[in-house]
């Protein structure tokens, strides 16, 4: 048995084992975490009415683009409100007639007073009547504005330009509760839920890359804008807010997406393929480096792991020839050659 073992060891050292190698180089690598999320608008409003009413018409549907001031829903306006507006308008007309008459009367009286044809007390009475007519006309204007404001309660309008995300209003139904939800702004955001172990790595400004099935292969870039200081007591997760700018308007609130957060990045790291790594008996990692056709194992310290790409913090130098595949077939000191491709 010993002879067989020794013979096998000598054979492994003497014969050339085919391997594939790669020159050690540097490049960027990031520690990432990928999460599902839903986009929300940076500006968001849920519109409702405070007074009892009925929905007479719904002008929008979910997904519609609206401008500030556009009418979204009309509500029932009873005849009493129409009558109040008509009466207020009539009061303005009447007040204007009286005001015009009193203004002409005051001019005539002032002229007569200058000629000594009327007394000072008469002039004072006419002046008081003109002032009263002016006050009455002003009150009529205020009443008309108030009446029109009551009528305007029969319309629900968009408070800003944006996209209609939900429509609860139905024609003929009472206008109770929420009627329309609208979201707007070029900046969209998403709430990300992460494990508490990530809390130390999260900070505003970290890059986030967004993908959606609606645009396969495209990546929309954003950043972390806010991080909760502690985990939620119910879910045990940490919340972070990511913001995305999309001037082209292709991203919409309500879209289901996948967000990848780059927690930490090294732009000049020594990066090797995972296939080159081998576990040691002590639980660490080692790699095989080719020196003059001979494989030599080196213990390495591992940093960021990103899929099949691993960062090596120590144990390797730029330009080293690393055994990329076939490392499990060699022992320290094995003669190796480049395998045919």
C-alpha cells in the first residue's frame, strides 16, 4: 500500500497534468445584494372629497397621463348651488347699478356744493350713500366668489402633472373615501427590505441597478437616498429607499422590478474565478500558481465574492500565472502544461 501510494505521488509529480491557466489581473468587483421591489412616484397623492356627493363622471383610467388642473372626476352639483350662483350674480348686477347711480349723484352734488346750491349736510348724506353702495358691491363680489367655490367642489382636479395609478371612483356611486391616486415627478423610488446584517454596509449614495421584464437587458441606474437606522420590530428587516431618475418616462409607478445594490466596491482589486479556489484543511482557501512549469499552492485571503468572481486580498500578485481549471488534479510541485482548447 505504501509503495502504491508513493508511486502514485511520484507519478503525479513526474507526469505533466493538463490545466488551464490565466494571468492574474486587476479590475472592479462589488459586493451586491439583489431584491424584488415595486416602483413608487416621488410625488404621490390620493384624492378624496370632504362633503357628501355622488360621482357623475370619471374622466381618467389607470395609466393615464394628466396635467396639473385636469379634471379627473366630476361630482353631483345640486340645483341649490346653481341657484346660489345665479343669485350671487344678480346681486352683483344690482349692486353695480346702485353704485353707478350713487357715483353720478355724488359728482352732481359735489358740483352743486361748489356753487353754493346745496348744504354741507346734504353733501355728507350723498357721500355716505355712495360709500354704502361701494361696500354693498364689494360684498356682492365676495358672495359670488364663495358661491363659485362651492360649485368647484363638484370637480376633482389633478394637483400636479403625473400618472393615474388607481381609480376607485365609479359613476353613480357615492363619492366617499378615496377617489383617485396620482403619482408624478421624474424621480421614482422603491422601498428595499434587507436583512439586518446589511445595516453596517448600507448608506445613502450607494449605487442601485434596476431591471424590469418590460425592458429585458436594460439597466436603470439609481442610488440609495435614505436608510432606516434600525430593523423593523415586526419583520426584522431594514428598510432603505432607492431613487431612480428616468427623464424618458419609460419607468412607471407600480412596475415590479429587481434592484441590485452595490454595497461595497473595489475598482482595482485582484479578481480570480471561483474555479481556481480550493479549500484547505484549516477551512481557508488556496490557489495554485505555475512557476517554471511547476504548480505551487499558496494560501490566500478572500475579500468580496460576486458570483463566480472572487477578490483575493493577499497571496497573489499581478502577472502571476494562476491555474484556473484542473486545480483538483494536482498536488504541490506537480508538473503542468496548458491544456488544448
